[in-house]
């Protein structure tokens, strides 16, 4: 052992700071609790989500609200009827799509519009045509047409929020009972929809046997007006367009 190496006294010795002799208590090391950690995470997520929702609301264009009727807005989708033949009046005052030759219809045309005889199922007749308004309201035009074609018909109910070519108008459902064979009577249901623009009334009418749809009917949805022909009527009614109407 040399003079540079200190002698061992049986215990290790370390250079440190000296403290006065006594009893000391070390402070407890505190750890974040589980509830506090989860709370902080939840609060952070809520703040970030709220910020994202706020940004989304700021950049998203608000959809216009309409009071329908009378203001029913624009069509929610594109062109109502595509890939179907289209009739245009000789004077260009209106146009409308009509059933294709491959469908179960016999179609004829004249200067006023389209007449399509439904040859399947219950049969019936669909008419899509124009009528000079001459200052009359849609309700008056429908009454005049019904009186002219079915003078004995009884109004079953009015169609709420009726539209033709997305133009607010008037609609009604009526019944008549013409005499059939062997002194029997059949119930005929008529649906009329009329709208006026530029003093020109566009009319969609369907006539056929009353059909009491039941749970055994299918496939597809039953007619809400109890007329089988009306199941195919809506797309033609929506396709009406007056002269000058913007593309849908």
C-alpha cells in the first residue's frame, strides 16, 4: 500500500455533503392519477373535436330552407327522366318525356301533348298535355277538365303539395262508377295534376281501374292513390318543362 491509496476501515467512504445528524423524512413522489390522465385526454379530444366541427360549419355551405308550398325550391337531383323520348310542343311552349316504345304503352301525339294507353296489368290511360290557362288557377282548370271528361265523378281527396315539373300546383283524386257488363259497375279512379306558368297550364292525368293494394302485392311499392298506372306516373310529371326553364 502506498501513501496515495487511503486505508480501508471496513466500510466504503464517499465524498458527499455533510448534513447534521438527525431523522429525516423523504417527500413522497407524486404520480398523475388515472382519473386525471383520462380527464385531460378527454378534455383535449373534446376541444379538438369542437374546433373541427366549428371549421366544418364555417366552410360548409348552408342548405336553403323552403316553405313548401308556395316556395318548394329546386329539384333535389339532376334531370328527372333520362334516356326516354321527349315531346316538344309545336310552338315550343313546353316539353315532357313520355314512355318509350319498348314499354307497355301505346303512345300517340297531337298538338297538345301525349296520350299513352297502358296495356299491362290493370290497363289505363296516361295523358301529358297543355291547356291554355286564360287567367284561371290550377284548381279551376282541374275542375273544368274533370267536369268535361267525367261529369259524374266525385272528388275523393286533394293531393297535398302537388307539383308539375317542380312547379307548385294543384292535384286531386276522383272516382266514377260507369256501368260495365251484365249491369255491373266498376270503380274508375282519376288522378289530375295541374300547374300554371306563363299563363300555360301543364296537366298530367291518369285514369284506370281502382286497385285496393294489399300486403300480398309485389314486387315494388303499391300506388298511394290506388291506381296501378300511377306507379309509373311520377317521373313523367316531374319531367314537364315550360319554355325558358333552366336545365335541371
